[in-house]
């Protein structure tokens, strides 16, 4: 039971009665009168247990996009009811304007909509629906909270989708479906055509030229039906937040894991359009997601479903386990993309020992999200607009040392045959896609 503001207001009005007839009996009679009215109102208040509640599932939505939860409130009884309804969700669902006042006659029902703006990936669930049924005098209400199941699934946002059309256009050029033919050396024979100035003389087919009256060259198309294995690191290094723009406040950045997901989504969508087979694995000390995506119509959508429940775990990555997941997809040669942080200590202790086994059978690319704040701190000491202090000097020295360690680790990886794509969160997805297209044009997959 709960009371409205009318009850204290009635008690305050009793002050006027006490002024007119100042005695203890006046106060007592006034209190009894207010209590009598409240009790009568409570007896006449319909029970909230008679109210029917049902919810329409909101479905799925990309993180940052609005969603809506529709709640149907029904009054199956014959009496008119005055209700207050609160549709509560967990805080990360971003529920707003979720309190409603309803007046329902007998047999009526009403739909109320709670706008949602998810702020976290995964399944975000409703916390409960609270119903207050008010009496005819509006003094007292009966209240009850019901568990009305409901959830909205927030998928990774896939912001890098805007880069997909331009990369698909380049892919069509490589495939020869566009008007301009890229004269790159692929590995799969396509057709013969007449030699033109600028063609590589190594592509001349002398036997075919001898049978014809002009010189002809072989044209090649990029490899198709190759394997691309995406490995997403969800260990402690993926939990750090990185600025999207140099100098941006860290709290306004994004987790490394989310930036790596964005790059994986763009590469997966591009490689599937190129006719390659996609496999996906994610984990840290254990494999948390693993799926073959060969033959899937919309690879990006399936990847988003797989990534929705993944969160960083504050443990070191066990690369023996993750390398085993890669080998579990088959020993056929593949492009293995390791989406992890280029952190020298973590790579030296965990990844380096298993790299020879991977590079022996596969083409390996390490894609890392770099924090532009390191570059800003390293250059701050030389900035004439910055007043030099001991703190800025120490920050610059520490940042320069970390950048030097990263450069040395990059050299070590490259000597082991690993391609390294290390850039900030905004440019990693297109940079990784461009690297894939370059490997495909050169026939190195």
C-alpha cells in the first residue's frame, strides 16, 4: 500500500480546524476522519492482481540504435481502474519515459511503449513491471510488482559498415567485373586477351600467340574459396579503453575489444563477398565462441550474434588453447587474423611460442588497436604550446619507451612471418580490409 500527496494535504488542512477550535479532541477527530477516508478509499481500491500484463519482445538492435518495448495492460474486470505502471529494465538497457498513468474501463486494454537505448552489448532484460491501483478518492493505492519476461539483444554496432561499398568496388576491380581491369598477378587463370602496352611480359602466352596473328596475354583473377580464420582475443588486454581521436579523453573512448570486433565484422563481410570461407573463434583462457560460417548468407549478422555476449575477461590469454581452436577448423592453409593488442609483454610470454606452428601452415596477420594517446604524450614534450613540467617529461619518456617496445615487437613478429596492422580504432577496420585485398591481389592467401 502507498499513499498519495493528498493525505498529507488533508492533514495540513486540519490546522485551520485547530485554529478555529483549539483543543485536543479537534486534532483527534480530524486524524480519525482522515484515516477513515483513507481506509474507505483502500477498501474501494481494485486489486492490482486483476490486471493482465503481457509484453511483445523487442527483438535485436545494434548497440546505440533505439529500440522499444511494448507492454499490453488489460483490465478484464467490470470496474474502472486508475493505474500507474512502471516498466523497469536493467540500467544498461537505457529505458526512458517508462512511467505511465492509465484509466481503463472494464474489459479495456492499452499498449504502452518504453523507449530503450542499449549502452552495453548482449541480452538486456526487463527487471519487472510495478502496478499501482488507486482508489476512487486518489488517497491510497495498492501496489504489486510482476515479473513480465522481456529482453532486447544488443549487437555490436558495426560502424565500419560505411567502408564496405568502397572495398567491394575494389574487390570487383580485382575480380574483373568492373569496367577497369586490375592487371595484378593472381593465382587462378581467368582468360586470354590481346597484349596492350604496359602489360607484364611474363604474362604473355607464347603458345597461344603462335596460333594467332597477335600477341596474347593471360589474365588472372584473385583466389576464391580460400579460408579466413578470425581469432578474437577477449583477455585482459582487450579491456583497456582507447581514444578514437588523438587527445580525446579516455573516458569517451571505446574498449579495445569493441574496436577489434568492428574490424572483424568488416573483414568478415568483405571476405564472404569475395567467395572465401569464414571461420570465427574467440576466447582467452578458454574458447568462448567458435563457429564455421561457410555457406552462411549474411556473415556479418551471424558474427554480430556470436560477438554480442563476449566481454573482456581479466586473465591472460592462453594462446595454446586459441591456436588449438584454429587447428580444429582444419589444416588447410588459411589467412589467420589475430585480433589482439600489440602489448610486448603479453605477446612475448603467450603468443610467440605458438606462432611457429601457425606460420608453418597459415598466413598470419596480427591486427592491433593502437591508443593515439601514446603518440600524443610522446610528442607533448616537444610541443611549443605546452608548458614543460616534470609530469609532462615523465609522461613523454614513458610513452616513448612504450612505443619503442612496440616497434621492436613488430620487427620480431615480421621476422617470424607475421604481418602486423597496428593503427587506431577508427582506421583499423579499413586498414585491415585493405591489407586483405592486397594479399588477395598478390595471390598470397
